[in-house]
């Protein structure tokens, strides 16, 4: 456990930041799951595209806050887009 005053403050801050990061990460994961579920259930193309737009937004927000790496974000978006194209074809 932290001993010095600054280490205690740092630990408290890391807990706050972790909670904030987890909200963005969970939002991103939920958006991705929603897209995959819609594709699996063969939903209307318009519905899938709307969910895809929401997922892109969530991924970009996580990337902007350095929760995920930019290449990881690009890979996730690319794979979702490919899945949506294959499903609509």
C-alpha cells in the first residue's frame, strides 16, 4: 500500500481514472456486441448501419482517450465493416 502522501493521492487518482476508462471501454464493447448481434439476427441493413455508426463513435472515443491503441481501433472498425458488408450481400 502507498506510504507517502503523494503516493496515496496518486493511488486515489488512479482509481478514479480506472473507473472513467472502464465506462468508455464497456460502452465500446456493448456497441460492438450490438452490431454483431444485429448481423447474426439478420436485421435490416439500415438498422445495422445505425448500430455501426454508434459503434464507430464509441471506438473513436476510446481511441481519443488512449484507452485502446489507434491500430486496435482501426482493426475493430475494419472488421465490423467487413462483417456488415458480408451480411448485407
